[in-house]
C-alpha cells in the first residue's frame, strides 16, 4: 500500500511534445566495443511519482433520478459504496447523446470541436459533424500511455467512423489506435446483450456457448481479467481502465432472475415515481430542499389516462429496465472489488459516471419491441407489444420502454436524452472515489461541471502535462477546466463561467449561474418538419441558484438577460464548429443519402467468400430502396443445413439458407414480420447456383417488390414483399457468409447455424437504375 500523501495534486512535469525523442547513445564510441563506453539501453518511460491508477466507468442512457444513490428506484449499491468513501457531484453535465459525450470525455474538448455533433451513424460533411476524431484532439488514453500508463478500454466504442469498421481498416481510429493498448467490446451505439458482436482488439470474438451468457457480465469479467493481469505483470506501473458497458442503452435485456426481483415495484406509474423520487432526492441532499418538480414534458401522457392493459405493459417494461440497471451496477461492483484487492488500491482514482446522457425516450410514446423501428421512422403500437409481454428482456426482442418512463428517470428535470437544452438530457450523476486523496468522505459537490472537464482533471491529478504536440500534430487547446480543486473545498466557487449546449438544434447556454434553453424537437418523434426555422425557436431562461430543476421560466421577466445569453450562444457556436445547424432526423441514418465515405465506392457488385464475418453495413453494398440480386455458388451433400449469407439480425435484415436441404430466403422487416420464401424440395447433391432476385417497385423509400428464388436457373419459390426497410437493416450487425453471427435474422434456427456444405462464393449485385427515384 502506498504511503499517505498530503492532499495536493501531483506537480505536472511531463513533456509538452510526445512521443519523446528517439534514444541516442551519448557515450564515446570507439572502433570496437572494447574501446567504447559501456552500452546503454533506452529505459521505459516512467510515470510521475505517485501517479494513481484510474478506473473510469461510464454507463449508458441513465437519468439523474434513475439509480438509488441519487434518489431513483433502481438499486445501486456499488455507487452507494463509492459515494460513501468519496464525493457525489450533482452539477455534472454531458452533451445529451452518446458519441458526442464519449468524444468529449476522452479528449477534453467540446463535442463539435472533436467533430462529434451526433452519433457516428448521423455524420455529415461539416467540420463539427463528420465524426472523424481530429488528430489535433489527442485522447487521454494516448497521453497517459506515452507517460508510462498501461491502458485498456472495455465495452462500448462509438467513436470510430462507420466506414472504417470493417476488417479492411484502417484501424488508427479503433480503440487501439486511440491510445488504448487493450480493447474488448463492441463498435456500435448499442448491442444485443444475449448475442453480441464483439471484438478483442481488432479480432472478432467467437460467440459464447454459455447458455447463461450476458454481455454485461462478460464485460465485467474481461475488465477484471485485464486489470489483474496488468498488475501481476507490472505491479509498479499505474493503469488507466475505461469501462463502458452497454447498459442501460436499448435493448433492455436482462436475465429473468434479475427481472423477477422487481415485480410490482413500478405499478404506481411514472407520475407517482417522479414525486417519490424527488422526495428521496431531497432526503439524500442531492437536490436542494426547495427543488420543484417540473411539469410533464409536452406530449407525454399522464399515467392515470392509460387503460389497464397499457399500465400492465408499461410497468413490466420498467421492471425489465430496472433489472438491466441493477445488474450493471452489480457487475461494476465486481470490477471495483477486483481493483480494491490489488496492490496500491488506495491510490486508485475511481470515476463512476451514471450516463453519457439522460435516459432515452427513443422507445416512443407507446414503447418498443425493436428500437430499429424508431431509427427507420416508424412508431409502434402498445397493443402489439402487449402480445409478447412475457418475452420482454429476452433474446427475441430489442425492446425499449416508453418515453414517459425515460422522463421519469430524469427526475426532477424536464425532457430526456437528445434534448441538450435542458438538464433532463444533460445532467448526470458522477461519483469520485480516491481513498488516499479524498478526505471529505460522503461529501457533495455542486460546482457546475461539464464532461470536457474530466481530462484536465485527470492530467492534474496524475501530474501529466497536456501535450502541445502529439505524434507530430499540434494539439487544440484543452477546452475543459480541471475541477481537482473541488476535492478539498466543498464551497469553492465554480470556475466554469460559460458552457454551450447543442444537439439536433436543441440549444442551451450556461453563463454565470443563468441557463438559457431552447428545445426544438421531441425525441420520441422520429420525423421532423423540414421547413422548421431556428429563428422561430422559443427560448426559456432559468436562474440556477434559485431553481435547481429548471422549473421557473424567467424569460418574460428578464428579456435583456435572455438576449445576452442568446447572443453569447452564437458566439460560442462560431467558436466551436457548431454551425451550420442541422435539424434533419432519421434520414441522416441512411449513409447513401448522406453521401458518407464507403469502401463500396461506386461499385454495384461485390463478391464474398466463406469466412466473411460481421462486415458492417457501411462496407456493404447499399441494397435499400432499389432492386438487387444475390447469387450463391454452393456445393452440398444430403440434407445440407445452415446459413449461406445473411445481413442484419433480429431487428432487421435478410438471410439465405438451407433447412433440411431446402433453399430458403427470409426478409426480416424490422422485426414486425418475416416473409419467407422456401423451395418445396431439397437440393440434389453436388454443385448448385442459388439466385435471389428482388425487383423493387420504386416510387419512394421502403416500398415493396417481387422476390424470386432460383436454383440452377429454375424458379423454386417466389412472392412479394409489400414493404421493405427504408433507412437501415440493423443497428450494430453486419453481413456473414457461412454462419450467422450476432442475433438471428429468423428465429426458426439455432445460432450460429453454420453451413454444412461448401460455399464457393456469394455475389451481391445492386441495380440502382431500378430504384433511383426511391433513394433520392
């Protein structure tokens, strides 16, 4: 155990230019080693003396009033334990969306400065919006790695451009290329927790054969294994472990044993939950005693206006969500236990952030069985979801609770994830533990902080200088402000005077205790008015030292103050690459429509071979809204089985396979229906050419067309698709040849459904001329 130090940050003294110069022998060199000075070796970089280990935990889609440590209804004993030995922060802010928050978190720059104004799947070609992390925004992982730290990233990576996620690379913007020596996790916004697509460093991880497998537990196991290994090998080196579970982002999937623990606990509904949560928050002291409960955000229904079946369904959806959240906090507790059992445990800085944004309303007003429906622009109906109420949380559904529960999770604030104008989208709990350094155990801090403030704080506490030049690139200034000063002084004034907020034209500005807020679009509405005008946006004004929850709009009383903040917002927007404002919604999910880079280029034909696994959508031919053909050259014996080619998974896609030797094509229309076209007879032994032809009707996006399945030129099945996927097949799954990785596109077979014959090749060809009008 390290000796106790005075409560002062380590003095910074590392180089401003990284990497350090190459080693050069400075002694005398003669004709031979006999008449030369003794040889020397370059020595490993030493971290600053006493530099702490760092564990950074970032949960996903969590509201301020979700977990019990901050008054919510979901138990969080791990957070409780860390809060009791450390500090709670109740004025910590994110960007209202995952990729932007994560880019800001690892760089210390505003999300538009890092080019992440949205998730990678929404990228456009403007400086603040292209989702390509600039090399001038070096990551905390890279800086710590070059200053003697061991670094690992376990969990979600949503900061790699979609067009760089294939096995062809490039890999310099994968987690390993961003300064993390070890990576285990997924490269997507969300992931199926029962059948995930995972990578270890750059290699696809084989599917688990454990019948009780769950992603949350797997990620905890991997984090524990890495930190134990690292400390066993190099006990004197500090480590930086970044753990980013997929929970509690959709899909809300949890083991039944966890779900059963919450039966009946949310029957009171979301309105009563908000009232009860605020009372708990006041008792805990995480909100001021005079905090008011904000009104239900416009468009959300009252619980008492629902019928009995709706209440039953929505209460069950919340039980599943609570189980999902309780499980991830317990899993993070296992990681913390492992860390605390290692040498130098007291000199470990643990930062636990409950959410990269507020709770998500992307399940829509009536809840969802498949979040991909939302991203394709389709709302769902509660009575359809009621039919499978007992399957919620299991592997068949990519489910998400209704928007009103998300609003309740964000108690006491207005709005939800995506709404950067209000704290329901941006206020997240943060807990910091450092036994050797923090003396005010169990303390509360209320300085106004932003996610960009984490990196400079870490640098100060570790004694690391933010480099002016990193890997040959001049660095942008760190835009965050260290809050290390708050460790020792609960009453220290806030050092951040100004912070802008913007996401999808939801705008806000904090300045000297005031907050100007301008909401634009409700996040539960997937479609938006293309004629919307930002100049008609209504701004609100709040004085935060008197109004913690943004309940009292003072715009009418202080028009001059509001005008000052509105003008300052435009100044900040110009400074940090926020412009141009862009209010397009789900259409931005369509890479072809947005013209994003693609390895496909202008090709209309691609040939794949057995062994192609998890090729991401961005590297596949764009098959949506046009005619296409799939040609498979295969060789089979009797009663051959298995997947020949598939793209997508349970939330949408297609599959061509053999079942009992019979050629079968299935089209998964966003989980709603799975039209299947199958031959009546099995294929004969030997070589066969299978062809699936789709003739698109045209006339817009998502229209229907005719399907014909042929074997050696002879039609064996045919029919119609009355509608097709318009925006994207799936959220995080890709194309496989010879088996089905990830979740199943069709529930009539068992994963991985490996093909028992031989696949010579699979060719996909698109016919844009037969669907051009639809894709424009």
